[in-house]
C-alpha cells in the first residue's frame, strides 16, 4: 500500500469538491485531509469537514488590519502545519516561505 498524501483543502463555499475528496479518502483515494481552510466563516464546507472530524480554520482577510497582518497569520499557520508534517504549498506564489 502506498503512502497517503497529506492535504490542506481550501474552500469558500459549499465544499462539494471537498466532499468528493472526503468520500474518496474513505474508500481508496490515497489521501488524508489534515485541515480545511476557508475565507468565509459561513461556508457550508466547514460543516462538512467538521462532520468528517477534520480540523477547520477561517482566515478572512476582512478581519485583519491589513495585508501585512493577514500575511502574518498565513505564515504562522504554515509554520505550525509544517511542524505537523503537511504544508500549504498552494500559497508559495503569494506568500513567502515561513523560514
């Protein structure tokens, strides 16, 4: 059996694609969803994740004082996730590495 790929899934709405990944992971898709992050607290996909026992987080840019504080929140989350063995590499183009 191959090693599972650890995922952090980004959502902003109902999470229908997330649900497909959750369903696949429950059968034979070799992935493990470590966390789900949304920019909207009311996104239904967060409830889908919670129901599946997956960590959730909301990072809404409107709740930060500016781009710098929002970027700092992402860097902090990326540092923690890296220590736990997964990363948010999708943000590599927008956000600097947390080194």
